């Protein structure tokens, strides 16, 4: 296989991993900011309070976005397998 083609496939894989994980990280960041603002406003400084809402938001995001994430990864795997057969 051509080294330039391998580099292109590696770049595509990295971009796919970034595109798949970025929405979930974004949800976790937004929920973390909201909880931090609530903690600052209410003077509650318990560090364990921030984890449960963020965990629940990430689980919900994974449930909602899971089929899309799987379809993207499956389509990429199919493209890579078809490219290897050629």
C-alpha cells in the first residue's frame, strides 16, 4: 500500500475519532459549566456534586448519539475494508 494513502487513512481515522467524541465532550463541558455556576452562586463547594449531573448528561448523550456514532465508525470501517480489497 502506498505510504501517502496510509497517511491519508490515518488522518481520516483521527478526524473521525474527533468528530465522534466531540459532541459528548461538549455536553460534559456545558453541564460542568452550569454546575460550576450553580455551585458558585449557592456557595456549595462539595466537589462530588459536580460529578453526578455530568455523568448523567454523558450517559444520555451516549444513548442519543450512540447509533450515529456506530454508523459513522461502521461506514469508516467499511470504506477501509473496501480500500484494502482493491
